[in-house]
């Protein structure tokens, strides 16, 4: 389960990084997400996957709460047994990975939306610029319509300024999303290191449990 979550998390981080930089991979990622969103069964599939992940997350959190409850129970002697410590650490890592996975999905969705919005704004800006240029050229040849052209050009200039401000705002939002994605990538690297440490702790705890079992069997 943990290995699968790590694979999913790394795949999502790779998609987020591909969306951050203007490379051929960004075009492929955008096309793939577009097709995924435009499919007839895409919304149902996405909701199904999200529901399964949330159910697994709820189950993991419930298991953690159950282990904590056993530790707080005075009848059980208090404290966590080595087995409970291993299970609690495993559930904690699974819950963290699932949480980061869901967050990365949201980041990818926002980055994809920002990229599409920026492309639309740039196309509109280019169309307005071409129209503005055509009007300026026509203004030189038709003196009678100079005043009307000037008014239309002024209106178009205002629209261009608005579009430029919108593009700037979207660009700033993309930068913020890029910073978040990079921070998540660093956190995933830290989780990999923590996973290796937990594996070592798990091995030590198993050895301790085996030695305890041997002692109990020899004493009996």
C-alpha cells in the first residue's frame, strides 16, 4: 500500500513539475489532462477514485485513533506495544501520503486551469493587437473616419490594459502554484527518507519481538 502511494505521489509530482516549465512535456501533460476532463466517463471515474482515496484515508485515521485509544486504556497497561508502534507509524505514513496525493491533484488541476486561462488571454491579446494595428493603418487612409477610429482604438487600448492586468495576475498565481509544487516535491523527498527510517525501525522492532517471543517460549 505504501509503495503504491509513493508511486502515485511521484507520478503526480512529475506531472506538476512538467506543468511548471515550458517544455514539450507540458504540452503532453495539458493534452492528457484535457482528454481526461472531456471524456464522458471522466467525472464519474474521478469521483470514484476520490471516494476510494477518502474512504482509505478515513479507515487509516480510524485505525490510528483505535491504536491511540488502546494506549490510553489503563486496563491495557498504558503505552504502545512495539507492534502498535509499528502499526501507528505505518498508518501515519499512509495518511500523510494520501493527504499529499489529494493536495497534488488540486495543485495539478489549478495549474492546468491557469495555463489554459493564460493561453486564452494571450490569444485575445494578439487578436486585439492585430485589430488595433489594422485600425491604425486604416486611419491613415481614411480621413473622414479618423475620429471614430480613434475612439475605437482608445476602447481597444483599455481592453488591452485590462487583458495585460489579467495575464499578470494569472502569471503571479502560476508562480505561487509553482512554489507550492516545489515545496511539495521537497516534502515528498523528506517522506522517502522518513520511509527508509521507518523500515529500519520496523526491522529493529521485529527483531526485538522475536527475541521476546523466544524468551517467553523458553521460560514457559
